[in-house]
C-alpha cells in the first residue's frame, strides 16, 4: 500500500489526511504524526475558554470543500446552538467557541479513520517527528522514540513556532512568573490576581481573547493593551450582505475578483489606491466597507503571486499590520465584552513601544514611549502577557524536524524570511533551489509564496489545489 506521512496533526494536518482519503483512487496508508491526544485541534482549536471564539462565521469553516456547510450544519443539528445561545450573531451567523471547531475536526478525522471513500488506512502516530532522510523516492521520518516511518510522500503541515519573549523581556524576566510568554498557558492565566493590573503586549485577536477572559473572571482587574502601531482588529458589519457566489467560487474565480475590477497590479501602491477607491465608493453610499476589502482578501493568492519580490517585501514592511487588522475581525461576542470594559475604564489601548522592563518586589516596572506624543511613561504591572504572536522564522525554530530539514537541505527559508520556500504546487524547495517531488509544505509555513494561508477557507482551498500534484508524486 502506498504510504503518506503527514507531519503535524493540527487542523491542517487533519484536513490533508481527510482530503487524501476522500480523493485517492486506490487505498493509501496515511500516518499523521501528532504528539497531542487528538488529531485536528492544534494550538488554535485546543482552546477551552468559553470566550475564545472563531472570528468568522461557522459557514466559512469546513474540512472539505465538497461539504462546505458541514460544520455549520453539525452545530445546528447537535444542539450546540441551544447550549450556547450567544453563538448566534444578529444576522443568524454562528460564531462558536474555537473548541467546537476542534471537536468537529477531531470527530471528522475519526470518522474517516473508521471509514473513508478510498478504503485508505488513517493512523494517528502519537509522537514527534525529529528528522527526515530520503532514500530514493521515499522519505524516512525518525520519531522521538527512535523509530522511523517510511513514506512515498511526506507533507509538512506544522504551523509557525510558539511565541518568544520580545525585547526587553528576553532577559531574566522571561522566567519570571509575572511574565507570561505563552498567552495560551491556561494554568498560568488562572493565577492572575483578581484585582491586579495586567499589561498585554500586542493588540491582535490573541490579546482580545486574553483580555476577554481576564475581564470576565476578574471584575476588579484592569488591563492595558500596548502595541507599536495601536492598530487593532476591525469589526464585522452589523449585517452581512448576501453574496451572489459562494466563498469557494469567489476563491476560485479566474481572473480573481480584484483583478476583474481593477486589472492586474504589480505594485503595492497601485493595489492600495484601488482598494481605497472601492472603499470610498461604498462609504459615500452609506454601505459598509468590509465587502470591498473582502474582494481583495479572496483574491490574495493571485494578487500576491503577481507581485515582484521587492513589492512583497514592501507590503510586509509597511502594510502587513494594516492588512491583518482588516482581515482579522473581532467576533461580535468578543467585541461586546471589550467595548463594555473600555467604556468603564477597565480596558485601555495604547500605541507605543516598551523601552525597558525591570522586575521589582511590587511587580514588573514597565517603561514605554507613546507613539503620538513621544512621552515616556512608567507603570508597575502585576502581570505582563506576551500576545505578539507566533514566531515566523523556521531557522530560529525549536521544532527539531524543521531544524533538521533546513540543516540537511530538504527545505530552505523563504526569501521573504517567513516560513519555508515552496513552489506553486506546495512542493518544498531545497537548499539547491530545486523542488522536491514528494515533499510538500501546506498551511502557514507556505505564507511567503501564497501571501495568505492562515484562515480555514484558505487552507482548504490550498489543499484542494495541491492534491493533484500530491497524487502525481505518488508511485
């Protein structure tokens, strides 16, 4: 039986294994290497907090493009909406807890393990991949216990690495119990003082989740959120406009939606001007701006791949934060919690840079410079939580598999400095500049080639595009 090794069993790994088992013409032996108890959850969907919700409607989340409404239907048919009535937004869209999507992914993987269209064998290898070795057309993946798996095809689906302490906390403070480098450490989060003052570094959706948890459970706590630009995620429109095409049709549009409206642009400035024009047109008519941005978001793959490298680098340097703020929108339930706390003075947002941090008996003394006024401020904080995000350079990773793959030349860091270098078919490009026929990289690590591959619909779309090449690579 032809063997496939999927390295990483979070959401992306589960989706790859499921897609292969559904589309294969002959049975495959599919091994998913994942140290967690369950396949399908990963970091994002292992969250257990009741206020940590997905930030797009459930109807946009699925595990297979041929059953795009499966997750939304499962939520409604299994009584989960009744058990969590806050899940439903004003327009009827569902924003369930992230743990629900993890449960759905795990269940779907287990169902395909028991039975799948191709009769393939799906296995969860509960271990950690340590290194790769190639013998002819096959890959040998060494596990943490010293055993090895042999596969005709290997697919790396691991995400970016865990968060690292930013300067100036990358000192002895990194081990101080009052500084939390991992915002998903639920045990440490529970130890925060009920009436303490907390500072969150970073203002994205991770900070929103952490703030919502602290504010709900500690009615006397105060939270300061500081980021260099002060840019926060945007809000969703109160009512979603009906679309004439499904999301999957929009993602598959050729030419892309944005190119249909504006033609092909090869500069970031040209794209920005076209987007601003679309937004201004809608605003003048009293319409929400978000659909104009969505046309670009759902065209991101084609638009990005049409940009020269210098323009991609320019976007990364100057516009990535603004783009992410428009792309990553607050779930309406989270937005309501934050708005209420901000109005009461318990939650404050600041634009500035932390210049110094010192551990003292009374707390962590944080000094920061205001972005607008350049005024220096110093505050004593009971708990500082790092919400800046995941590390993006695989050459600085703690993941032994990535370190080994880079060292041995099977992979190389993408020229943009983010993730791994892959070709348009998701095949890994090695140190010699050539794509490896039977080694693929899918998901966030392929960001530099495709521009955006973090959200669930974009990952599923990427997998669907890569499948023909994966099957072509099989013996």
